[in-house]
């Protein structure tokens, strides 16, 4: 291997290493509830019309966007609070883009996404009102979910949104078109 290729390879690996070693940005609490209800959320999302530019908040090993990508080609983006949680997805699905979610900011420009899927139960976010404002800023539509006992409808209506609410067993799904 030539010296130029070796330097490039070292530089690429250094960038990847520094990405994975970033400290966790505490945006939401994690727990058993998150992974337990993810499959139910994913089934709901798979029945929605496929959009071209898709952002998923919460990585879960890349399964959500990879399944949608198999149905119809998409341009997929993942953000999560801990880059280490995205490590497996980055290796399995390198064609998607990955960034770290910041506490009060989704690191993308305005109206970039056709749809945003929030894969974390919404009551686990530390600042849900700020997250709603960021979802409105960066996407044309979004889908979020939570347990039935948490009602986000008044908060969404106060933000000027009229979500379509679907209740399935113990979970409420909120689909918002902006």
C-alpha cells in the first residue's frame, strides 16, 4: 500500500474513532420502554406512504430505515444522542448519514426532510417542547409515539399543529403534516 493511501486510511479511521468517542448528549432518558414498543412503532411506520428524504431520531441498529429503503429507495439520515449506539448501524448500512442529536437542536437545515420518525417514546425527552419546535423547523411531516397515558395532543395543538392520532393497544401514534 502506498503512503498516500495509508495516510488517507488513517485519517478516515481517526474521524470515525473521534465520532464514536464523543460524549453522550443527554437528550432523552433510555430504558426498557424504548425497545419494548419500538417494534409496534415500526409496524405503524411501515404502513405509511414512503417519502424520499427521511430522518430517524433514535437508531435501533438501523432497522427502521433499512426496511423502508428495501420497499422504495430513500435518502436516509439517523441521529441519536450517543454515537456508540449507532456503531452497528453504521457498519451494516453505511449508505445512510449519521449525526449526533444535540439537546436543543437537530443538526440539519430548515425543511430538509420529507418526514421525520421519532423512534423514542416522546415522554422520555427532557425538553419535548423544544423537540417539537425542531421537528417543525426541519421537516415537512413527522411521526412520534408515546404510551396512552401521556397525551401530547394539547401540546401539538398549542404549537399550531393538527395531528392524526391513532391508538393501538397501549400506544398512541401522532402523525403530523406541516
